């Protein structure tokens, strides 16, 4: 698999990913190459070349409808970027990290409940650790 950092290092590919993210949050079930061309103002061959790189990195999924292809964002590979980046942000900001605004992506069925369970467990664990640190005088 291609190094995810090499893939997202290109500005045009980041623009395509941002467009696909925005369209996903608007409820779009896929974006055509022609829409990407029109929206970003770049040539069709350039868009197709970058979409191939994004497909190879599994950052986009493709749905075919006749001769047309519709592309959607696949966020799972970006978790590697998140895993690498978060420790730097935590080290730099700690609990004073600035709020980051980002569009909400609808969760699949069942994921909302799982997210709530994980969130409650994380909050409970944070409280236990904070209480223990207070008792230790740290």
C-alpha cells in the first residue's frame, strides 16, 4: 500500500478529498469526475490521475452506474495520519488544545450507540485517573 503521507502531500489530492468530504456531509452518495472537474477547475485527465492515486491508497471508493463513476471518501486510511499526528498535538497543547471545526459525517447504523459507549468509558477513565492523580498530589 502507498504511504498515506505521500498521497496527502499533494495539494490537488487534498482539495479532492475536501470536496468529497463536503459532498458526503451534504448527503451526496458519490461525486462524478465531471463534478470534481467543474468544482475545482482542473482538467479531467488531472482529476482522473489523482483519483487513481487516491483509489490505490484506498482513500476513495468507487460506485459505477453505467459508464459513469461516482467517488466517495473512505476515511479509514486517514486514521494512520490521526494516530501519528495526535501525540504531537497533545504534547504541544495538552488539555488546552484549540477546538477544531469540521463537518459532521453521519455514522452508520449502530455506530452512534458504540460511540456513546466508548465516550462514556473514556470520560469515566479520565475521571478515575484525574482523581488518582489528585490523591497522589500530582
